[in-house]
C-alpha cells in the first residue's frame, strides 16, 4: 500500500502540472501585451463560460474586423 502511494503521488503531480500548462494560452516571447491581454479568439471560444453579453461580443467582433481590415491595408 505504501509503495502505491509513493508511485501515485508523483504521477498526480505530473498530471496537475501538465493540465495547468495546457490551459495557458500560447504567448509570443517578446510580446509585452501578451502578458496582460487575452487573445480575442480565446475570449470568443469561452464566451458562454465567462458570461459574455451580446454587446460585448459585438464590440469584440467589430474590433477584430477593424484590425483585420487595417492589416490588409498595410500589406
């Protein structure tokens, strides 16, 4: 029984660390804004989970569209 606990504890710790790491959004290494902002795609994926209101969703969608059109103009 003691051997089972000794083996089980490190496995549970590894699973907890792997799960916590998998939940972090990917970040660009030199992007200072990535530390303080969530990507809009992540927000939209979890809109029901975070209780996003219709007007908030519309504002995010408009901001994404505005940004994409500016990027196309710059290209």
